């Protein structure tokens, strides 16, 4: 993948000085990851910041009891904000980063990332904007987990996932991990929604019957 392709995926780089982008690409490397491969384990040091060229990663935590909750996802054309925060604060990752599908990533070394953040206004604005968005979405998620009942959270999840297609390809286990709940609870609520005529269930699929 050449410079032009990378900049097309991350348009904000058009505003960064050409010599800075040249330094970035010279120091960084493009790495392919397989589905379900983990890039960062809980408590590891962040040595490079992933910019997703293709694919998607999931950032999540696991409780001592083994319960998972998804914090956020990073899609093609986005960077992993938590990696940036850990880099700027010289902190360790307290999460797990796993690829949800086969992906290609531009790994930006920590020293180059900090250099660009210090010297490029366009770069700094991009990082700050993404950090603010993540903070707001994380606050909303925490508020939802703390104050909304699981039925409301599940309904909201289905409404968002069915916005583009009424056929949602997922499992009860994955939904439970997304919402920080137990698979049995999710299965019971989905069956309730099915009995109410809101959707139909089949293996690995949920068919939403009308706009939620």
C-alpha cells in the first residue's frame, strides 16, 4: 500500500506537512493480522499506535470472574485512541485488543507519534478530536451499563445494528460480551422479543421484523 492509498484512508493526513508524513511512513510498518488474533494483552506497554487500514478491532476488558465487556471498536480509517492516550501518558494498556476480522494495520512507533503530536497542528487536532469522541461514547456506555436495564440496552443495540440491514449476523454470546451481560440473560430477552413479534431468531442470525 503506497502513500496515496494510506492518505486516502486517513484524509486528515492531507493537512499534515508532506515531510512529516514521509517520516511517518518511513518509520512505520504495515502488518497483517488474522481474525481473533490479539495485538495487546491486558497490562502490556504500548509500543506502537495502530491505524486501521482494513478490518476492525475490538477493545475489551475481562473481569476476574471471566465476564467480558466491549469498550469500543476501531474500524478502517480510524486509529486506536486508547493506544494514543497510553502513549502520550506513558501508561500501560489495561485492556485487550483483538481483531474481529482479517485486518491490515499501519503501526506508528511511539516516538514518531509523539513527535507529530508536538509539531503538527493538524495531527494534534485529529488526535484530540478522536480522544474527545471516545471519552463521550465511553461515558455514555458506562452510564448505560450502570443505569439502564438490560432490556433497554439490548433494544438500543438491535436498533443500531439493524439501521442498515434487518438481518444481524451475530451470536447471543457476542451480544452478551458487547453489553457486559450474561449469555443466558441475552438469550432470554431475545426470546421475549421474538414472542412479542419484534424479531425472529436462527443460528447466528437475528432478523428484525420492523424498524425499531
